[in-house]
C-alpha cells in the first residue's frame, strides 16, 4: 500500500466522506492502491510523497491559500523592467519545478512539466495616489495577491507582480504553491534572478545554468 493510500485509510469515516465528496465534485475519485495505468512517455510523472500530501490537502479545500509561499522584495533605484522580466523567465526556463502542473491519470495524481512557460509580470502603478497612501495601498494589494488560490491543474504555480510606488521605488511580489517548492525556495529563486538581472541589465550574457 502506498503512503498516500495509508493516509486515506487512516481518515475517519467523516473525513473520508468529505474528501471523496470534494473529489466527486471535480469528477475525480480517491487514490487507490491499484497500479497506475500506462501513460504517455515523459508526459506524466508520479508525485513524490511530499507532493502527494500537498495534492491531497489541496483537494480538501482548493480555495484555501494555506499552502501559498509568499515573498516580497523591495527594489530602490532605476529599474530595467524588460531585463527583470527576461531574468524571471530565464529562471523559469532553467527549473522544471516552476513549469509543473498537476493532473490526474486513471484517477491518480500526476505531474507534467511544460516545455515552455512565459510568465507574465503585471505592473501595478500607484504613483497616481497621494504619497502618504501608497505604502498602505501596496500592503493591501500584496495581501490580496498572497491570498489568491492556485489551480494545480492549470498553473502556473508561481506568480509575480511588480508594484511601483515612486519613479524609482518598487515592490516585487512572488507567490508560489508549496507543492513545487520541494528542494526549492523563494530565496533561491530571488538570488538566481538577481544575478541574471544584473547580467542582462548590463547587456552581458547570463551565466550558464
């Protein structure tokens, strides 16, 4: 019996009924100990134990932001937004976890990695507000962004947003779902993106992955 099947078996009848009802609403069924059906090569990959656990918990409450991993970075000084956007997408290109979504195959959770993903970088410009209102508005917008749930099936499971407070003052927001942070962290993402941004903003080729 798999670890996930053991966890399901350990649920109380009430907990299992809630779980199965949530899955039924999405046209799914609870994971079983049956052998996973044959899948197209390299398109669907079994989940790790940690991913199974987080997928299971997500099915119980898909609208919950409890497993969002938020982070904010303050940026001061002239900013090359094009270089920032390119450095972000270079990090996404280098790391499969950031291009991963989660589907079901034969009623079992599986992960797939997109060959390519162009991650948008929305910009919220607060300069039209009075100066003394910008920080509080930025905080409100940050909290709203961090609380938005993810759809594990469609992704992307990393979101970014740039909040402009003044001509040379910004907040860069990152939100990731914990299911893709296995062996990863927002701090590592930011460190790598910072190095790539420095090279791209200077017109230099980025260091090889």
